[in-house]
C-alpha cells in the first residue's frame, strides 16, 4: 500500500490513503483521504469504487 500526496504546502496537506499496488490486495479497494491544516485534520471516505462511475457522469 502507498499514500499519494496530492497537495502539500507549509500549512496544508491533501493525501490519498491506502492506494493499492496492482495485485497487492484481494479484498475491497479503498479510497480514503486525509486533509490537514496546521495540526488539525479530517479523514474523508467518499464511498466505494463501484459508486464512482455513476457519479462521474454528473461532472
């Protein structure tokens, strides 16, 4: 598993957590995000990958 830094500045970070390498997991893939501002943070879980294709048509 690896974390992908999507954005980073002095005060802020936006990180994709638990992105799997191909063939690494046999279970359910995950897509949680960590957003930090100074010493505060929030974890986001937007749902499973099966939901994303239907929501992309609205973008």
